[in-house]
């Protein structure tokens, strides 16, 4: 028998899977891959990689010489399993086609994700701050989830290729080697995307540092200009009797000296190129 079922309905298939097997499944402590004498149990967390808000949903696959059951945790995983599931003349081919269809559009989506990261990179380069930081953080978490998502399939296909209990026919092991190679390529693409988004984050941080340096440069120049004026103000703010207080033109002279200092600093800074962005 080949069928997609809900986990809650697994007790209805005692004749095909036997009571100890069903009890083991109902315990909910299934590893990624468990090989028994006459059957295998495969478990993985599926979620819609195109939907950032999609919650993981566990899918179990029971396979022996006579049966293949895809056991779904909820309606979301059930619909996805039904989309990928198609009965064939043998269990191995059905299982192979299921996984093949499960990943059919993943490479295309990763290409779209790479384009999205490239757009973020362009925004960083051109100084566009349209929530770039938030998008970088969200994309990093999303790529991390993708990495963990595909790693579980790498372990599954490695175990299927080993085929220690001979549940799979020897002529079908090569099909799962094809799937293993495909997942390996997809995982490499995910790792490249992870490195790419890290580079974009570093580029963004570099732009932030440059902006902060420019701001500090402005503060330094302003401080340098007004430091001599502060010295003059402090000098004449002392409660001392100074001779120039008796001179009628002391005040205009002090103003002129202050203006001259500001103009001189401005000219010196401009010649040295410190006023450039």
C-alpha cells in the first residue's frame, strides 16, 4: 500500500505497520532516520521555505518491502505531501519521486534569494537606508533555517544509500545517490548565500563606521575652530584688572581677532583638504 495519511489516523493501519511500529511512531521520539530489520522510518521537519512565517511541520515516512506511508503532522504538511506524492509500481520509485518533487523548485528560489541579497548589497553601496539592517538580519536567520533544513536531508539520503537492512533494492540506491548529490549542491548554494549575506552585513557596518567617522570629523573641526575662542573668552572672563579694559577699542579688536581666527582656521583646513567629505 502507498498512501498519505494524518498522524492521528495511523492506528487505522495496524495490518500494514503492526502495533509495535505504530506505538513507536506515536511516541513522537523519532530520529531523522531509523533503520529496523524489515522497515525504515524517516522523519524530517518540513516548512515552506518561501514563507518566512511558515512553522516547521514534521513528516514521517514508513517504508518496507510492501508499503510506503507518508505520515503528516497537520493539514499544511498533508497538503504538501499530497502535492509531492504519486503512486508507482514500486515503493523505491515512489519514495524517490516524492523527494524529487519536494525539492523541484528550491534551486530557483535560491536564485531569487541571491538576487534579493544582491539588491541589498546595492542599497548598502548607494547608502540607501530603507530598513536595510532589519532586512539583513531577517535574511541571515532565514538562510540559517535553510541550512538546518537541508542538513537533515543530507543525513537521510546518506542512510538510504547505506541501505543496511536491504529495504531498498540495490538497483534503486543510485536514485538516492542522485538526490544526495542534488541536496549537496543545494547546501553549497545555501552556504554561499550565507557568506554573501555576511559580506553585505560587513559592508553595511563599514558604511556606518564611515558615517560615524565623518560626524566625528565635523565635531573635531568645530571644536578646533572654537577652542581658541574659548581660550579668549576664558581669558577675559577672569576677575582681574587688565590694562586693555581702559582702551576704548578693546572690544572691537577682540571681535576682530576672533573673526580672524575663524577665517584662518577655515583657510588652513580647506588647504589641507579636511573640509572635504
